[in-house]
C-alpha cells in the first residue's frame, strides 16, 4: 500500500511538471548585436558565453612549516614558473594569493580544463605542491569564458617582466 501511495505521488508530480512545461510561456531570446563569434570560439564560450573550469583552493600544506628559507625561495620560484607556463598554454584563466586569514587559505587557481583529473595533473607539475608547501581542494565550476582573456590582458598591464 505504501509503495502505491509513493508511486501515485510521483506520477502526479511528473504529470504536473509536464503540464507546467507545456503551458510555460516561451521566453523570446534576442540576438546580441555585439556578439563576436570568433572571440567566443577563441575563448571556448558556449552560446551563453560560458565554459567549464576547475576551481582550486590552495591551502597551507604539511611541509610549509618545515621548509627552510632557501627551500621556500626555490619552491616559490618553481611555483611562479608553473603558473606562467599554464597561463601561456591556455590552461589557467586566473591565479592569485589571498591575504592573511584564519583558514590557512593561500590562493586560488581557476584552471581552464574540464575535469578535476586534468587540473590535478597540471598541479602535480608545481614543485611547491609536490613538496607539500601547498595542498589543493578542487571543484568543477562553470563561469564566463571571458576569464580566458585575463592572461593576455594581464600581460598588457604588467609593467615589468622577469
């Protein structure tokens, strides 16, 4: 009897949704007069201007407190090289450090990849992550494809280069 009641409630819910979908007003979509199809394609954007990324939160790792100043300096240089390479290769949209905080958050990456596994593979190249200076938490994210223009714009507004 209980199964029949659950089944009936489910069937009524589905019928209600189907009826609503049939009766729901259609939203007229207006074309964007400044839409740039070439730019959308270059940045990997969907018709809605969005794309898949992987957001990664860098946190203080277990080796951070143990590293000597010399090790830390060498690992930080490698860390920055990794970031630059990923941005140049179109695999990183945004990266940056956080200010002091109580959560041991160190910074973020927004990887321009579709899967966590791809992001993990890239991060495994970073010597500071390999050494345990940082650990990462990953989550899929869907955001504006315009972020892919950030590295190019950043290069244009950076006064000095290494």
